[in-house]
């Protein structure tokens, strides 16, 4: 068994680990989404009373979630911008990988 065998074996193991972690992440994401979607139809325990209707509380929570998603997106884009500035080679590779994923998903 030469060096080529072991380098291919290690590369294959790394790719399998990365794909496996991604699949586990997708499964957890799906489970969280299903739990959140099903929670709307289940009776909830009343923790405190409020003058708002359940729909107003729901809309406020959705607005807070949208704001948090926007903040996370801005932080990720800023980190990506810093990566491109500090390490152009790695940043370019990351941008190419993201573009490849979008082209695969969107056609």
C-alpha cells in the first residue's frame, strides 16, 4: 500500500465525514422545522397573561425571528468579506463553492 492509497483513503474519509455531518445537520434542521410547525396546532401552557391576542404574539415572534435572521446574515456576510480581504485565495474558493451550490440548487 503506497502513499497514493493512503492519501485517497484519507481524502475519502474526510469527504464522507463532511457529507455525513451535513446530512445530520439537514436532518436536525428538518426536525426543528417540523416541531415548530406542529407546535402551532398543539395546546400551549400559559406562562403569563398578556393583553395581546395569540396572533399578535405570533406576529411579534415572527418579526423578532426575521430580525435575528437578518442580523445573522449580515454577520456571516461581514465575516466572508473579511475572509476575502485577508485571505483572497481561501475567500475565492469559498465564494466559488457557494456559487456552485447555488447553481446546483437553482439550475
